[in-house]
């Protein structure tokens, strides 16, 4: 396991920002490798729901930033958060400037 200094320290040098990265297992629940992109997306989403979301939904981990690399993954997470009535702010490349500013101030 390597330690990386990261770049957030250069952006906000006066703040301590804790970054947590999770390695997603390369096998699905059936112990076989996901064979398609859909299977990989499902495995990643299920990993998030079972391993990551329970921890960040607790009150001790409020103000958590979740980055997803595709708009489709963002929509899937956003829809799940709406479904479970989670308290969250969503921001994407399609968000208005005022929506982004409001989200930033509420974060």
C-alpha cells in the first residue's frame, strides 16, 4: 500500500481533508468475474450500497463528497438517494451555476 500526498492539500493547505478510497472486489457475489459492463456497473453500485453507504449515511460522516466518473452512475446514485429519502446535494455538469453555488454554500 503506497501513500500519496494528493493534491487537495495544495488547494486547501489550511484544512485537513480526509480522503478514503475503496478497492472494489473484482468478483461479483456469485464468485465469477463480471462479464459485461452492465455487470461491472451493478457490482460497483452494490458494493457502494452494502459497504460504503451505510457508513456515510450515519450522522458521524456528514458532509461527504462522493465523486462518480459518469453521468449514468450519478443518475443511478441520485435516484437511489431520492428513493431512500437521503439528505444530499447533487451536482453535475448539467447543473446550473446558481444550483452549484447553492449546493456549495450548504455543504
